[in-house]
């Protein structure tokens, strides 16, 4: 049997596996990021961070439902200064593992994105991911930047001006034309795209308590229910832009990851699947993707990229 | 699955737990392991973790320390209750001659364990400690389940004056215990862990950490070493 390689290249950086820990899932501490890296991640993303600390929304903030998860964590984070220490510690722990670190940033207004990145530069993350797409803070911050190509491009440009490291921009599925946003951020300097952030927002109502269950009332959907939306977004984006895409949204098995790669993704983000399958999820997915590649005669992951687009 | 992830039920009985806390007995029937916990939702307010004192019917012991635990003191029979769980990894039931070491509100999960172990025919020894008599919880439940119950308070207002770990050390030195189960403040757990190593007895302890999701995704409850208290724990091997 032919040996199959799982490594991929993202913006010139080698990832041991195509699996990227999605932002906001388990990325709060250096010890957790290291643990996920040791358990099969090709790259890990730290929790999205703003200049100032945020407490986030009251609980319940994350709930399981039959299609996956719904969350309104509300971008709780310790602020950029504290994040510098977490990222620097994480980098030291990841160096011997050869797993790159992605720092995720967000800001209340487009110009603010540059400010966070300038603070985080000290920690020397391998990539920045620009979170312009969180749907859970609309009441406080208004529509996400990702809702408008012009705003999305301004946020991207602010980050581009603040760093020479590769910049990933994370897009929202909750727009009429995701490709227009994708093209705008690539024109503004994005080196890669991540898609999708959570879908919605949605709502769960407890019919006995007669009230929405999330304290924020609404939250973003993730997990298996959103996968077809995510696959469509990645498929469309890969035709619209030339930069690599980290495809995510509901990917739970190795075969789901193959689907995302065939849609055009270079790497695959995994978040909610840690709920369904626990800490061993990426190792299990690696075994599943290998089995598929052996069955179908693929030698490396990049051979599968974009195959769903036909000849 | 119902539209909401919470199980709904009602409060059946509220009993005092120490001078300030309450034991809440509900009509919710769960099947859980001692050491597991639930996320208790107070609609339009908050959702917080609580250990099970019993699973069937679901029973909690709540000490007031802030807004949610304060509100729970006001519960009356008939009031609605909403819980998500049972969650997390509980205690093993491997102790044939178990020693339970409970400090403060750590009494809650170990009361469940004591009754489960007693029901399985094990001879249960308990060292139950608190700062003062008024902070001792669930004494009657321990009296019912334990073959031997040692009570300590730091101010000597009930039982022996001193720390519960001192009693645990004495009991371990006497021999006859094959597994230690502990719950309480972290410094206490560290001393129990040291005793387990010293006497070569395996131990398990239930930890607390700030929780949001309770299901291993949000990363709020890192114990400090990358282990998640909500999912890898709350019970860890010492
Ligand atoms: C696994 C586990 C089991 C627990 N079992 C019990 C129990 O059986 N009985 C009991 O009385 N208490 C228990 N607690 C503690 C209980 O969750 C807190 O007392 C409660 O959340 C306080 O909420 P509050 O609004 O009253 O106070 P707050 O003012 O919000 O907080 C007071 C203190 O409670 C703790 N706390 C607050 N929020 C949380 C949270 N989301 N997660 C964890 N700790 C928090 C912190 O130490 C905080 O300083 C348990 C905690 C955990 C993690
Ligand atoms: C609990 C939770 C918190 C999240 N926090 C963030 C965040 O801080 N920043 C961000 O860009 N995306 C965040 N996301 C979105 C995920 O990174 C991902 O885009 C989305 O969940 C879809 O992938 P999944 O189905 O694999 O989870 C969060 C998702 C969840 C479930
Ligand atoms: S409380 Fe969310 S991971 Fe433990």
C-alpha cells in the first residue's frame, strides 16, 4: 500500500496535518493549545482577542442541540496585553512540535484591528486571523464587518498595514454574496481566507421556561448542521479568489475534511467536533482521511484539492 | 432531543445545609455517577455548575457565595428547576475500604459517593471538615452511609479541632484504607495527594474551575495543565 502524507502548505508555512484548531474552541490557554497540537493539529488558533479585556456574555453561552452547538460567548478574552503572554508561552511550547500558531484578532471599529495586531506583534505568532465575522455581539457592536465588503476591506487593510506576517481573514456565511466580501479582503491584502464563522444567529427557546435559553438570546450555529452551508461557501470562494482557504464549519470526520478539500480548501478548521468526539478527534480524523486516501489512491492531500470543481 | 438542552422539574423539598446553605431535593430523575455535575440554569439570569448530592431524585447542596447561589436559597417546594447534565467524569467505585476526605462544600459530591459505596456494601470511612460547625454540610447523609465518621472544625465548634487532612493522615497511618476520595479547596487536595503518595494509596479528587459550556469546548475550565475540569474531570486521579 502506498504511504500517504497528510502535510499541507499554507502561505509557505508547513502544517503537519491539514487540521487547524478553529478560533474560540479550546484556545484560551497555552497548555490547552499545546495539548491540541500534541493531539494532531497542523496549526492552532488562539481565542479571538481585542485591545481591552472583555468578560463576554453571561451563561448560558454555549449549548448543544441536535444539529451541533449554538454559542454566544461574546468574545470573552483577557485583552491584548495578557494575550501577548499567552501567545509567547504557546509559541515556546509549539516550537519543538513544529505546529504554527494563529493569533485571532477583532476590534470594535475597523481601524482598531491594527492596534491589536501591533500589540500582539511582540509575541511573534505565525499567522494573524482577522475575525470580522462574529455574529454574537451585534446588539453591542452592530453588524459584523464581514456584512459589508467595504468595511471588511478596511479592517483587513488596517491589519495589513500593521504586520508583515501572513494575514487570514475569517468570513461570515451570513451575507448575500460571500464572494464579494472575499474579493474585497483579498484586494485589501489578505493572504488567505477562513470560512465559515458561525451561521445565523439562531435561537433556542425553552418551552417550559418560556424564554430563549442563551442569556444573549441569540447565538451562532456550528457543527454538523452548518456543514453544507460551509462547503458551499468554500466552493464558491475558491472560484472567486486565488488565495488559499481554511475551510471550516461542521467538519467532524476525515471524510468531511476531504469534502471541504475537494470544495477547494487548503486546510480544514475543526471546532465543534471536539464536543462530539473529544480530544482525540484530530487523531481519529487523520486515520479516517488516510484510510480514504489509501482506498482512493491519493498520495498527498493537495491532490484532492478542488476536485469537486471538475476538469 | 427536546428543543432545549435543559431538563425541567420542580423543587420537592428544601432543607438547611449548615447555617447558611440549602439542600434542594427535586423531582428530576437522572442516572449519574458520584462526582458528576449539572449546569443549573436560572432562566433570564445565569447558568452555573453544581455537584450532585444524589441523582435519583436529583439533589443539590448550595452554599451562598454570590447572585445565583443567593437566589437558590430562596427556592420553595413547587418552584421550577432546569438542569443540563449529568456532565463530566465521576469517581470510580473501585475502593473496597474507601476513605473519603471532604472539606467545606466539597461535602456535596462525596455524600453521593458515600451512599453509592455503602449501597455496594463497602465499609466507608469519612473525614468531614469545615471551618466551623455552621459550615458542616450533609452530616446526616454521612451518618447514614459511613461506617466511621470523623468530624473536624478549624475552630473546634464541632468534632475535633483542626484540619481534616490531619485526620486523614492518622487514618492512613493506621492502614486499612485502599483508596482515598477527596473534594475541597485546592491546598487541601494537594495535601491529600501528598499523603496518597506517602502511604502508597491511590487517590481521586474532584476539582473546581470557572465553567461556561460544561462540555469541553469553550476552554474556560483549564485546570492549569491543559486538562478540562468539565470534561476530563471534575474527578482526576491524584
Ligand atoms: C464541578 C463544580 C461543582 C460545584 N459544586 C457545587 C456544589 O455542590 N455546591 C455549591 O454551593 N457550589 C458548587 N460549585 C460552585 C458554584 O458553581 C459557585 O458557587 C457558583 O457558580 C457561584 O455563582 P454565584 O452567582 O452565586 O456567585 P459569583 O459571584 O458569580 O461567584 C462567586 C464564586 O463562585 C465561583 N464561581 C462563579 N461562577 C462560577 C462558574 N461559572 N463556574 C465555577 N465556579 C464559579 C467563583 O469561585 C467565584 O469567585 C461547584 C463548582 C464546580 C466547578
Ligand atoms: C464556543 C465557540 C466559540 C467560538 N469563538 C470564536 C472566536 O472567538 N473567534 C472566531 O473567529 N470564531 C469563533 N467561533 C467559530 C469557530 O471558529 C468556527 O468558525 C465555527 O464554529 C464553525 O466551525 P465548527 O462547526 O467546526 O465549529 C466559535 C465557535 C464556538 C462553537
Ligand atoms: S467549561 Fe467550557 S471547556 Fe470546560
